[in-house]
C-alpha cells in the first residue's frame, strides 16, 4: 500500500480483502452479483494496541503483511486513497494464515 495519512488507533487493524476466484473448481464462471465477499485479507496497518486495566499498552498479535481470516460481517468498509479497505478490531480476526 502506498504511504497514506491514515493510522488506526488502539487495537484497530486495516485490512485489504483478497480477491476471490472467478471460477468454481468445476470451471463454472461466477458473476460478480453472485459472489460472496471474501473473508480473507491482508493486514495493511495496525494500531499501537489496546490498554489493559492498569493502563499498560498491550501490543497486537498481527502485523502488516499478515494474511488473516475474519468474520463475514466484521469491520467497517471505508475508501482510503481510492482503495476499498476494512477497519476492524483485532478481536474480529479469527486467525493468521501461514
């Protein structure tokens, strides 16, 4: 991602959805209107972390470049620098794909 003036706060993460396949395994082409939005993405930016009960900052487990899985309805869709991205809390991320 090009240098942007957006930096997420606290335990928020900016994610770019990974594009899904255009065809099924059997070779059937899926039209855009029938496609589900992918639940996989690449972490673009992360906030510094949340604070615990004592005020100590707890760093996030994800970092820019990680490929992650998230819930179907997770995050808020935004457009930053002409690119469609998601902003979500780290707790909305189910796991990191290695």
